[in-house]
C-alpha cells in the first residue's frame, strides 16, 4: 500500500509518548482504537498499554514488557528490544495530539479507499440507489469512528431502558445521587447525579471555594472518592482549610506554628485521618482545558473518583485567540461532554459578574458566557454579606443563602446556610422555615407585613381551643 495511506513514524512516536507520559493516554483512548493503527505490532502494543492504564498500572516500557510476556504477546509485538526502542526518538510529550491526528487521518484514508474501491467494483452491477445508500452508510461509520456520534435504534433504546428499569429495581432504596451533606439541598436534587454539571456561582470572598471544600469534607466522611482540580489554590492551602475545618484551629494559627500540646495532637490526628481518605488534588496553575480533561480522566480511571470539583472556570486556559465568551463556552461544553463520558457529576465553581455586587444574584450574572447556564444541569448561586470586620468576628456565623436557580430535572428553591468564617465551614441552618419567613418579610411593604401578621394570628387563633384563646387574650 502507498505510504500516503499510513504513517508508521507517527504510530511509533505516539506509542512512545504514551509510555513516557501516561497523562496523554486519557485523551488518546477517547478518539483512537487499535484498528486505526496500520502496523499489526502497533495495534497489539496500543491495546496492551490501554489494558494496563485502565487497570490502574503505570504503563511504561518495563511494565508493558512484563505484562505482554505474561500474556504470551511479546513476540507478536516485535520483542522487548522493539518496544524499548519506541521511546528513543520521542523529544517531548507535547506532540501526542499531532501524532494521534496523523494516525486518525491515515486510518480514515484507508477506510475511504476501501469503501470507494468496493463501490467502484459494484458500479454497473448493482442498483445505484442501493449502492449510494451503502456508501453513505459506510462513510458515516468512518466519520463516527473518531467522534462521539451514536444513533440509537428503537430496539437498542428499549433494551437499554429495560436494563435501566431492572437496575432501578435491584438498587431500590440505595442512594443514586451523590449527597453532599446539606439535607435540604440533597432533598431538592436527590443528590448530584452522574453525568450532571453543577455550577456554583458567587462574588469573590463570599465563600464558593469554602463551600466546595465543605461538600468534599462531607463526602469524605462517607468514604466517597473525590477529585479536586484547583487552578487558584495550592494543595497546601486546600489542606490548611480542610485541617482547619476538622480541628477547629484557624488558618493563621496553623500557619504561625505556635502550637499547644492539644493543638499538635489535633493537627497530627487530622493529617492521619486524611491519609486514609480517598481524595486527589490537582493544583496545576494556569491549567489548560486539555490538561484538565486529561487529569479528570486519570482520576476516574486510576482512582475511581465519583465526583470532581473544579476551582474555578475562569482560570482554565483555552488555546487560541478568540474572545473570552467563546473560550468560556468551549470550557462549559467540554465539562458537559466530560461528565457524560466519565458518568460522574462535575461541580465547577464560577465567579459572578460585577453587576451582582450588592444585589441578589441571578443566573444571568454568571461570568463569561450564557452557554455556562445553558450547558449546566444545576446552577447554584451563593449569596450573603461580606464580613468587613476583623478576623475574630464577635458573631462567628455569617448568614448565606444558596439559591438553586436552575435544576434541569427537578425543583428550584433556596437553602439557608451558616458560614463559620474563622474555620471556613459551611453548615445548613436548622431553622429553614424561620429564615425563609425572614426573607419574605424583608421583601414586603409595611402594609403587607401588617396583613401577613394579622392573617397569621387568625390562623393561630383558629387552631386554639376557647380556653386557650381566653388565656391568650388575658395575657
């Protein structure tokens, strides 16, 4: 076959790059299949790199050789020397996408050549309409092989849904969503669902990062594996917040190092506790969209995370010179695709625009692009007054309200939280009804408030016995 239809150099360099940097494997396996490699040896090597990666083993030359020897495949793959030589010409790991696209392009060319050659052979001996339909079908399959296209037939839809119904029966009573430890929010959402993108928006210094970490803390208590991708804070800053929440020792004291014996005991007990939890932090600053996607895939495949938090959307770098709104749109669409691919909820934090300052935020205040609110399954807006006093506030609890402004598959509403700023802890206010009434009264005129209390008194009197009414009137 002409060399216009294959590129063995790109195949070798792609395999070598994958062996040197496993992080690029997540991107490659979403677009490439073993059949796209021209060289049969490369198909076998690729297939076994993927098997190692999916089993959680770091795929390098040594592990790959040992794995293939144990499975009797080493000779079919060209031998240990051939495999060892794959990385010899790899200069860096940044060209993986270029090599992958070359492999895909040549695989498509071979498939197109085979389809057109077969069609040419049938021309004149087959019905033209049937031949056109056959060629169209095969062309679509060639395109679909490197995209996420999937058209379900009625039989497939019914079969898949029967399996879904059966699964629901078998798991009846079990928790389906990821419940994040705020009872009212968990009831409204039935937990964050697999494949959902949840946007949490707030103005700076209102506590959106603290809220994300508080949710993760609640999940770790129940041993739910979590991922946290932070473009804003280092792992040490995140750990300081988590340790502070657990020990009730404030951040400045932890950073200062003047510990009492009791503090020291609590701090080391906390680090021991976290060493036994399943949470994974990526602290890459200026993280690119491609790196974020790779990191999320790596966390899911290698560590089995069931939810990923991203802090925050505005700091994700997107290649190209397009306007900001276009880049944010790329991020939101990629997060939705990623959540569907990994089948886990992704919680992304976002800053709200300046127009939300001093006002009750709404869904249009999400910074950057209307596509964020369109792509999200849930949009949660965090609101409250900033604490402008000194660090040691006489009132340690700040009131926050959390508005579920968009819920694709359920009700919207408001949840009232308390924020203990000293330790950056969010908890749900036990008096949800009282806070809701307080909110309602603030929005009323004086006349409306009088009418409201008059109606409320009538309701109270109607529920009382005559003896109770007389006693109340006398008092």
